[in-house]
C-alpha cells in the first residue's frame, strides 16, 4: 500500500460523566493512558490516545464528561469537551444503555445539533442488559438525533469494538501519519504519571475528596542507578482534607504511593522511586492562575 492511500483523523469521545469513555479509550489503545474510577468527572483534560495500523492512524480525544458546572474547573471541563467537537472528523457519543436515556444525554444531543461533525451513537455496557432491551433504547435515541452510525459495544469486555474501528475508518480522510507508530499518547509522561496518582486517590477516598484534589509532578529524573525519581505534590483545598489523604500514621498516602508506583513502572518500563507530599491550596478550583499552573488551559 502506498503512502498516498494512508488515512488519518481525529475522533472525539463524548458523553456524560461515568459512561465508560476512559475505559473505551484504554481498550482502543491497548494501554492505560486515561484514568478510570466510578466517581463522576474523573477525566478533567482532553486525553489524546493514538491508534495506528499500516493503513490508518486515529487520534482519539477522551473528553471530560459534560455536566452542570459548580466551579471554574467545571466550566473549563465543559468548554474542553464541547470545543473538541469542532476539531474532529467524527464524534463518538457514548451512552450507558444500562441506565437509559437521561437529562445529561439530552443536553449533549442539543450541543451536537450545533456542529456538522458525523456522530456515532456508541451504546456502551450492552453486557449489562438483555438483547431484546436494546432496540427500544435505540429507537429513543434515533427520535432525538440523526446519527451517522449506531454501534452497541461493551468497552469493558471489548465486545464489538473492532466493528466500531472498522466503521470509523470509512470517515477518515486521506492524510499523514501524525505520530510515530509506537506512540500511544501525545501527553508528556509527567501528565500521565500525575493522572495515575490521582486515580489511586479517587479509588481510596470518598465524599468531597475526589473533586478537591489535583496532582502536580514537581521533579522527574533518571538517577545514576537507572531508577526514575518522581516527586509529586497532591493539592487539596482544606487542612481537614490533607489529614484524610495522609491517613493515620501516613497509611493512606503510603497505599496511594504503592499502587501508583506499580502503574507508573508499567508505563515507563523502569523501576521508580515515588515521593509524595500533600499541600493545601485553598479553593484552587476557582482560581484562574492556579488552574493554569496545574495545566488547565483553554488552548
């Protein structure tokens, strides 16, 4: 096959919080680059995942879940997700069929009507319902929007994901290979490492903590012995949250570090020494300057 026949393009994965966008991204890429948890609004930035074959390259954008914002960070997340729709060849609108259509889905459909991008209705979690339940749900969605394709999948189990890829390639224009074949994301390693640390905190805490934390990598270097040293700061909004993250005798922080290091070593392919600190940055989610320092930018 000649290079002039090569196809490439950008595809946004959108949907309300917690429908499985990051799970789908990781399955498509075959490697963990987007963090997952059962907490809504886990993804805060557009995560770019790169899928390459001999014939085509798709750059997937895993967007934050579109929701009713409660802070400047929430506004940023919505603008990030909605902005992604204007720069792609196709959009995958992911819905959770086990929950049925909701107000959040209807809100997103209204946003989709503002753009000309072809939209796939990707019906996730089909493993959680009986097959005969699917058709009435499809009819409900078809009444609201004229989708380019409708594809039922299970992102967790991989059911029908290959069909989704096959259909996507029909919408890709002829284009260059933007990234090397072995590159799976365009985010720097520091970003992915920070996200992996945040994921462990999401798993190990509850109530207001998940939304109140941010993680910044302050130092990352390869030492003489080949071990990668990473120094990271976990930011919280209140002193009481700092105590929760550290835990009794530092137990929770140790657990976070141990679990994060395991994933980071798999990502980097190197032994890692991870050092964590917890600092209070009051009301950081509403401070424009702090949000920019932490990498939340509209560009």
